[in-house]
C-alpha cells in the first residue's frame, strides 16, 4: 500500500458523577484543559508522551499524511453539559466530514465520559464517526479505567487500552494503535475480537502497575507474556472500569483482538477474564483515616514524604478543595509542611488582589461540597504568585505545556498552602517549581493525588502515606449513593456470580462474547 492518509482526533474527559462540578466548555478551553484544532494538534503533541503524540510519531516515521481534526481534553470532573458535549462532538464530526480523501481514522478518547442526556458519549460519538467513515477503519485508544460499552466495541474496528498506571505508556499505546492500523491497511491482518464484560467495579488504588506484586501488575504481565508468544495478537485490553460514574454499564472487562482467529480471540479473552475475576478481592483496600495518616506523617523520620489525599484527587474527578487534611495540618503547624494544590478561585483572586508579601484573611477550600468540610479560616501571607503555566517534566505527558490558571502560595504559620483557579492533581514536580518550591526542601507534602503522581514523585520522596479523608473519589466507593449502577456487581453484592450468560455475534467485523 502507498503511504496512508490518516485522520486523527481526540476528545477525552473522565466523569465523576458525585463530584458536584459540571464540566463546561470553559474546562476545555481554559485552565487545565485543551481544545486545539487543525495543525495545532500536531504542533502541540509532537514529541509529547500522549496518545496523540504516539499517533504522530508512528505516522511521521512512515511518512504518512496526517489530517488533524481537533483535540479536546478536560480535567476529570462532573458530567459534561449537553451543550458542551454536543458542540465538541459536532465540531469533530464536521471536520471529519469536510476532510479530503483519507484511508482511516485514529481517535484518542477516554472511555468513562458522561454527559447530560448521554450515559455513553464515547459510544454515541463512535457510532456517528462510523457513519461518516463507512468501511474505512476506525481505531481508538482508551484509558484502562474506561467503562467499555458494547456500543463502543461494535462502532470501532479496534480499541487499544493503556497498560500502565500511572499512565506512562500513552504515546506507546498511540504508536501501537497506529502500527496495527497500518498493518490492517496493508492487508496483513483482519480483525477478530472478543469482549467479556465483568460484573465488578474496582478501586484504582490497587491497579498501580509500579507495584510489582500488585494484582493488576501481575495480570498485565501475564497478558504481555501471552501477546509475546502470539504475533497475531493485536491487542489484549484489561479494563478496570471507573466506579465513580453512576451509569448502568460501568464495569471491568477484557477486550481481545486477533489478526487471524476469532476462536483464539475468544479463548484468550475468557482466560484473562477468569484470572481478572479470580483476583477481584486483591483489589480491595482499606486506608487510614485522615487523623491517623497525619499523625503518622508528622512522626515519620524519613523525609520528604507525600500524604496523599486520595479521596479528593482531581484526577479521579474529585473537587480538589476538601479541607480535611488542611485543617489537621494547620492545627499542628509543623515546619516544612505543604498542602495543595487546592481548587479555590476565590482565594487565588484574593491573593492576587493583595499581592506578594501582603497578609490577609482567607477562607480556604470547602466551597464545592460543604458536606465534605467547611472552609478553613486563616490569616495568611502571600508568598508567591504564578500564572500557573508549566511544562511537564515527569514521565506522564512529558513535554506538554499546561495552564493551571492563576495560582498562589500562601503561608499559614509554618504551613505552606497552594491555591489555584484551576483543578488538577499534583502529578508533576513542575507544579511546585512554578510556585518557587523544591520537593527536597519540604518534609510533608499533602497532595491532592492518588496514583499518577508516583511516576514523577517516587524517585524524589522517601515514602507515601495514603489518607482517606472525605471526598468524591473515596477508595471505598460502596459508601457513595448510586441510583443507576450495575446490579449485581462485586463488591456491592459480594456473592455476584461469574461467568455470566454469554452471547456471540457473527465473525464478520469481529466477534463479541
């Protein structure tokens, strides 16, 4: 085949329906988001460890023609407003429709998006993309925390899922999808799929692949070994699901693509699904209370250390402003303590109005969901102001220029507190550098994080202590109030049966189990 012409695009957001913050167009266009069009998609992602960066790398290596449409990304949060979802969706669809001749489509999605009126936006989007693409292949990359639906599976020709958590393989997955697409376009492979949804929801805290002996790391290693022995395996996807999306099809699952045999795809899918199911209890975790975690952190002798506020992690859709750890640490007033970055536009605005070196009264945090704690009222000195622009230095999204919005570093006694107009997990040390801080100069860093931060921070800190303070992304999500969840599902119904009844479709275009 001649050098292919490939349309590329992306539209990603992970939705926590419990967070209390709607996701609007401003979250894509402004602080902490991304909405770029046309050639800017390539310019912004070339050389970046992102899925789009991987697409571009592979396609440029073989001198393919790249037709960029748009790339939209927002911080995890509440459901997209209907107008926001439909505006970005329709923009992407219009750009695909208007493109000249192309051979295939590559899309970077997430897989756990929810919008007003749409339980499965990715399924809706892919169905519409399929109508435009016709017989042309549509290949997709999803986050491993996706809630993969049958609609997504049927609408896409091939779906690749991340293999690592923290997600340090995003560009690699983009390259994998692009290379598989080229193989199909060259006539070197057909597509046979098997999809096994699993009736379980799992906390991501035990999905870290950097935990060598963790259950998910073991599963991914086994999947890699299987793929390594069979060159016709195009993809073995192990999806943990996203439990904070209250939709009827949130679940874990296994999705396999084989280049030659649907029977082999089914066999591999069922083997991996059984292993995944058998390991389900190993994913459950019980974390320390905020009080116990703070006491342990302040008594520790090895520093610096991270006190991870996992239940309010913006990367899981948490508000990023719960004040539980802040209140405890301000009361203890230990030197070398840092808390942040709090999503608090009101306090950031006040800090900028006061100016560096000024002092004033602040009500920190506790503004989004007061049931998770009221604001902490303090007198603080404005130590540093920043425009919130930084370039990622760690493995995740390395090289990407980000805009958090106006940010301020405050001093409350001995405690440093960072506030910002934007929401984001503190997954990269560059976010502290922009405030004039060096991780090595601190003792306790109480960060709004869960798992991704470890990719960059683990080499810099002596230990990590995980705390379960109130928040929308609590590890024990069975305490949340669901209205539309999958029933039965482990761990809600601890005796949920497996395997469920199976159904098989025709081999044409793939097979689903």
